[in-house]
C-alpha cells in the first residue's frame, strides 16, 4: 500500500510493525485534543520520512541526491518533510537531530494549505463533558428532535481558522471519473501537495460536506476539477448554504466541452501541467463576478403537445447558456446514443465525429426551419419574434459567457451592441441556422439578436432544449428567464505589476446576546431553547483577527454607550457552534480565541447574574437582586398577578434573592483573578418564602454582605445573611403574627 499523504510504501501486514515497533506515524492532518484545548498548541513541526530515492537537491549542501534504484538497495539516501517537501542528505553534515523539533513553514504552498491545527476532531456524540449536572429533561428533548437535526449535529471535524489576510486556503473538489483516469491520478497529487483533509471526492457525498465544513474560513477559494457540470454542482450547493461571502470558484477542466473553463482562462482541458503550478495560479488568480440566471417553467395550457415531452427543464439555473432548437436536438440525440451504447463514446474524436454527423443530417433535413412559428420571444417586455422570423433561425441561444459549444464564439462583436461581459447583468440572445452552426468551428458567428435583462419564451410545440449541455424535450410551456445572483469566480490572467491591491479582511458583523445563568442551567442541553431565552445587547463590527480579549472591551463599551441592562463584570463568552451544546470559554484563554471560533452570526455571553458589590471598607448592599430587576417587594398584588413569570422568576420574586444553582465544575478563569466564585442561595430566604408570599418584604431586605472562605478548595463564597428582627429563622426571636 502507498500512502497518498506521505508516500510511504509498505506491505499491508507490515503496517502494524511500522506503527507499533518503529513508532512511525503518517503526517497528522488534524488535531484530536478536544473542543477546549485546540488553541493551546498551533505550531506545526516537520514530518521527516526516510527516502531510498529522492529528486532535487539537498537544502544544506546544494548537491543532487545520488540516483539509485529503490529495489536494489536498502540504503537511506535522504530525509524529506511530507509538508514542506524540504530534503536533506542522510548524513550528519547535512541533517542533525536538532532539525527534528523545528517548526515547518509548509513550503511553497503555505498560503493555500490548511494546517492540521485548523482541523479539530469533535468528540463522539454524547461524550461531551458539560459543566452542569445532567438534566432529567435531556432524554425527553433528544427523543423529540427530528432526524434532520440529529444528522446535522453528527459532524466529525470542525474548522478553527486563524484569520490572516495573506492566507488564501484552497479546497479541492474532484470527480475521479472525469477525464478517463485523470481524476484518480490528480486526486493523489493534490493529497500529496496539500492537506488530504482539504481534498474531497465528489463521488463520496458531493460538495456539500466540504463546503459546510469550511464555510467559516475567510479568503477561502475553491478548485472544481471536472467539467462544466461539476462547477454548476458546486455553485448550486453554495446557493443552498447561503454564505454571507461566497468563496470564489476556479476550474481545472477535465472531460469535454469546458466552455466555462475556457471563458475564465483555464483552458479547454488538462494537459499534464504540473499541479504545483496550477495551485500557484489559483492562489494568484483574480476574482470576477459571473451572472447566473434562473429559469422558471409554467405549463402552456393554451397549446396541446403533439409528442411526448417533459414538464420541466433538467436544470433551473443557467451558468453558461440556454438554447432551444437544432443545437439542443443534436445534444439530445448524442446523450441518448451514449446512454444506449456507452462503449462507442470513449474518446473526444469519436464524440466530435458524432456531432458532425448529426449536424450534417440536420443540415439536409432542416427539421427546425420553422422554429419561429412555434416560439414567441419577449426580451425586456419587447416582442422579438418578428426578428426571429426575419432571419429564419433554427436555434435560439441565450449566451452568458463568450464560449459556446466547445470553444466557439457565436456572438458577433461587430453587431454594434455593447461588448458582452460576465457581470453586466445582460444575457446575449443569438440566432443560429443549420448553415451557421458548422461554420462556428471555423471561426464564424451567429446572428446577434439582442441583449436583455429578462426574457419570456412561449412555446406551442414540444421542442428540444438544453441548459449547460443537459438536454431534454420540453412540452409546450411558458419560460421566464431572470437574473438570479452573481457568483465570484477565479479567472486565470497574466500577472501584472501593481495590479493587485493589498489583501484585507472585511469586518464581521455580529449580534451580541446575553444568556442568564438561570436559563443556562435550565436549558444547557438544548441550543434552540437557550437561543430563545437570550436577550439582545447590540451589534458589533469586529475585525476577524481580533481575539476575545479585545472583543470583551468592545462589548463592555457597547453596554456603557447603549441603554442595555447592566451585567456583571464577571460575564464570560459562550461557544455556540463547536460542540453539540453550548459551553463556556475560560477567561484565561480568551487571548487564544477569535469570534469565528465561538459564534456564527450571534455572539452569546453568559451573565452570572451576580450583582453584590462589596469592599473591605464599605459592605452595604441594599438589595441582592440584580440592578434593574423587579422583586416581589417592588410589586403590588395586582402587578404580581398580572405579570407572566416562570418558576425560576417566581422564586426570585418571592424571596428577593437571585436563585443560581451551583455548577458541578469550577474552572479557573470564570471568576475574578482566575478564582472560582459561587453564588449560594441563602437557606433563610427559603424559610421566609414559606412564611409570607410576597408581602411586607421591604422590612426583610438584606442589610449586609460578607465574604467567607469555603472550607473545601478555598472557594470564595459571597454570603448574604438576613438581619431583620422579623427573620423567622433567627433564634431567640418571637415571630410577628401575620
């Protein structure tokens, strides 16, 4: 077996010996340290591998490696790093033991490689350690969750990127079946040059898995290896995910056609160009926008179908072109013939010969010479049908990119219209006849009809149509064509000096919301319930490179500047997107985390609801309730009965004391100066609530607070004793009659 990541070759039965006895492991592609410690170690070390044969030169001495046949000798010629590809002679003067612990720079492709420290393996479902006791409601809630939600939460890895304007990570989607055997070989090369975790096989679940996994990575770029259909597949999944800033998509053309790749400058096919050069081009390429058009089909009830046809088109989004008539008829017959006899269509030459043969037949038959009799075309509200009849077109093409039909340029730039562009919001309408169709391969053009922003096509007959090469026969229909969106694409252009502006990171807009400790303890097992219980504080615009310490200062400033309710200075951040449930971020680790690590659109913070302020000189607290909160002493009977409350709020209002259960774990960094602080409910408050519901509470407010040390672990406990003469639990006192 040969490892694609480090190129080690070993017998299957020798692999356990390699791992157990020799302690040699494949290069790490991810981190398995848990969701709380992944930021503690982010450096990457070399992964040295002994080589019996090595190309290139030694980095230390600059001499070439001795060329030997690997099967004729067991001598180790060189040591090379699987990440940066740096190689040294296997001798003391070139390689010493100090190099083993050196950090790796990831080599020439460091800007596009996803470091293993970014990829964190999640614990298996159910093994997440919460800081709270298990709730009896958890099992009931889990049973009620839908199958879709459970599948959504069953992730294996999560990406925790370190924001940088100079880093442009690339994820590769490749179809191994494209281009004959090219796809399989290319996948192995990409896995060797990059992190194998950033290379995805489209036959194993499609592109959605990879896009969901990397959706929070800034400056992300995508390389789609395949035909135009592969690119359209990736773009359609990006539409489903609905990212705020969709990543730019580049194309490595495999197979036939590849009109989109030609239009973007990537060529008509892969010609054994070095993969390292292709990756460099992807990193240095420019970004342009591509108009994408939506097709909406309605049945034409006023016309009767004369032959069998489908009710909908094979695709409802146009990236390249949409056509109807003779060219779609040829594409449909080619598709049907290939489905019936796939062994006859195993080369590009045979495919082109078939197209030429079918084009010659249509040229003689002229089956679609009366196409304009069955089609009514409106562009931007204007009837274009008379123009179609004037030119006696056999096909109508709506062209979104310059290339059509394997590299031809049917739009005539001498027509006097505006030069077409991929992002101008206009689509070119072209008429073709059976005479013009074969001349396109010789550099000819079609008839330029118009440019429009929307179109309406009414057909009264079953007509062959194609969308980006996918053909079908469509029953009489009314088709609406309109602009859907603009997708960022990578265009390969020659580098120009001073053409690129310095890369910058756009600011993130996040909504800050507060969760109280009582809600956190009650609903910690359910993300949705916690999100519903949160209250909004405000909106922040932060730099992606700002750590949580900086964000903390911004949030404190936001609270002071707005009318938001004051919160305890000991609030902490909550990670809402990593694990299967929310968990708190240790304050001592805030300088290691970024906003994107713990939040998507909403940044949650946890308010411990602790508002007792005490000093050594002046220990006075007029009320143990939080500032701005309402207690039973502040409400009349009518207000009490009319105010909606939950169980926790009722208990708080009755006693005048905030009820906060003690968490089972105490982690450093949550309280002041890294110490754990616990707010305990006074037993006296419980006794008082049984004596009087909510009347005459003002005489029983807390007058004093004390800070004591817990006998175990030295935990600081803020304790608020009752000092009222009427306090029922105090000894040697006579209870006052109600």
